[in-house]
C-alpha cells in the first residue's frame, strides 16, 4: 500500500497522534469527543486502513522517518504513543525542531527512556506502569472516600441522644468549621433522635476566630465533666486522639475521630469511625468530601465556614495545600457567601493584640537566622501566632519563636521557612515531655503547663526565670551556634531574675 499524494491543506488541527496502537486508540477516542481536529500518523498499513474505515484522518508514516512531518498541517499538541522507545524519541526530536511551540505528550516503556525524553523537551512523559499505579491509587481513594462517607452517615443515623463534637484546644477556623459541618451532617442523617453540641477547652481568642463563630452563629460550649456526662456519643474533629491537644483524658472513649493529622495514639477503646488523612491540608477538606459524596445540601453559612477553614489552614492555599484541597475549595466557592467571608477575613484588631505585636517587634532578638521574642504576660494567647506570622517575614529570619505566659501555661508559637527544618517535629522533641507540642513543617506551637507554679503572682518574672532552660533544649536540637555558652536569651533571663528577684507567693517559691 502506497501513501497517496494529498494536496497540502490550508488548515490547522488541534491534535497529532503518532502511533495509534491500543494506547493511541484510547487517546483518540477521548479526543474525538472534543470536536477538535485530529490527524493520525501510523506505520502499519492494515492499521491505517482500519482507522480510515472508521472515518479517522490517517496517514501512512514511519514515525522515525525523515518525512514524518511532510505535508502535515499545523498542530498544537502531539501525542507520540508507539511501543518503540527509539522511534518515539526520534519523532520527539523532529517535532521539537520543526514545531518548538507545540506541546508533546510521549510514551516511554521504562524510567531511563522517560528521563531521556524529558531531557529532550517532552512536556509530559507517559510511563505506563506509573500511569496505571497512579490511576489505581486515585480510583481506590475515590472508593475509600465513598465508603467512609456512607459509613459515617450510617453511624450517625443509628445514634440516639446527644453527640458531643469536641474540637482541639483553642479551636481555629479549621476545627470550628469542621465541627459545624459534622453537626450539619448529623442533623440530616438523624434529626429526630440525635442532637449535637460543640465543645472546646481553652479560649477562642483570635479576632478572626471569634468573628467566624459570631457571624456563622455557632454555639460553642466550654468542655466540662458535667457537659460530657450529658452526651451519649463523642466525636473528635481536627484532633487525632483523646488527650492530644483537647480536653479529654488520654484514655477516654470516643466514637468518631476525624483529622488531617495522624500524630496521636489511642490508649482507650478503639473508636467506631476513624478518618486520619495527613495528606490533606485541612480537616475541613475531609468534611467537604463527605458532603460531596453524600450529596448533602449545604447551608451557605456551613459552606462559607468550610471554605474559610481550608483557606486558613493552608494559609491562603500557600502552605501544605493539595489538589484535593483546591478541588474541595472550588466546590465550596459558589455555595459560600462572599460578603460574609470578607467580614470574617477582615475583623477589627483588638488593643491587646496590637500591644502584643508591638512588644514582639520591640523585644525581638535574632541569632543565626533564629528570631526569639518575649511578649511577657498575655491574656489572649492567639496573639502569639499572629506575632510569629508577622516576624517570620523579616529579612534574615528563617525561624521565628514568640513566647509568653498566661495564668496557667507558657505558650510558644513558631513559624519556619527553612526547608531543612521540620519545626513541628522539633517542637515535639524539645517540649513534648513537659507539655503539649507539635505542628507542621512550617508552623508549630507548644503549651507548657505551670501546674503548681500557676499560683505565682508575678508571671513575667516566672517566665524570665525558666525560659532559658526551656529553650536550651530547642537550641540543642536545631544546632544553634552559641560559642560554647548558654543562649544569650538564657543569660539575660537569669541576670534579670537575679536582679529583680521572685517574690514568694503562698510558699511556692
């Protein structure tokens, strides 16, 4: 069979397929639905005739031959999909030389060939084994999400009484919105026999968090033994296990655990439902997937809360965000209230927060890229992460630690942009034995209880006395240079403490 001479057609096709075996044919079937021009180049005569019989524009060409692109109309995207690596590579070189603006998708049969094709300018290399593996993982994830969603709905449908939904201590927008969404799902699953209450243990101090709760009209209650006794079922959201950054005891029994962290260990009875997905940027993303899978109609306030929860925990989609987070945010966007979202994002700044920010700026000290700032006594602990967010942007600062003291604990908040350092792991190692500590690669927090020292009246003097020894463990782990001496912060702290003295209070000190 000879290639019939065809006149050069003054037209443009969208796609060029070089090699149309089984892989190429599946791609072809996907492309024809777009109603875009497709031209096929195939070296097997019989295959060419079969494709022409199906009314596909097909030409007989050896894709490694020098005449590959002769009389070929202009194209935008080329698929090079034969099962011959050498032929594919030859076609790639010709196409990139003749049509450098065209995008090229190419098939490789092994990882070495795939690497070479990337070097030669391929925009996308299809390595079949890898494609199959990714497709398999993606499909099983969809199946798993579907089953998890239906199982959660079924559990909620079978519960009776009151479901206590417990957020982590000092809940942030991710925890608050996730609790609100779980309550909405429970209401749809079983509004007749199941009521929900949302609990927290700590403070809602950040002005954006308070605004979120107020504008979305969320009723959040302080956790107490009396309130727990009134609940028949319990769910943890944005917290991986009882006793891990929440008001429950470590051995407490819970029925449901939903979180995008997996750093907790259950020491009590195993929950009926556990969904821990550290691969997502926010717990609100997990709740959004439940809503999508269950096809639950969302109230605009719930949708707005979930969107803000994802946005907040991923720092406006710049930190730890995944394609799934973006997809979930895209789903929520048209369902949310943009005016309400603007009000949540731009709340008024409290005077105390402004004072803490000013103190953090004034008392900052930078050593080898590490910034330390003592803000002293604070009533609103949520001002510390805001100060850390501000100070990490200073030139020459890779890691910022802001610390202060409340009536019951020493609080340390950190932000990090050093890619070599996982600040959450460092905080766990440095402070985990004396308090509650942990976080992500670029943000972390630690709460160190004062216990008996909570009775000391001069909290700032207490902080000055002990902070040097507390931070020394941190400096040892990160290898902060100190010229054989204790941290400068520790020296100044001890000198100030010795000069001022600590007043005795009720015989404690």
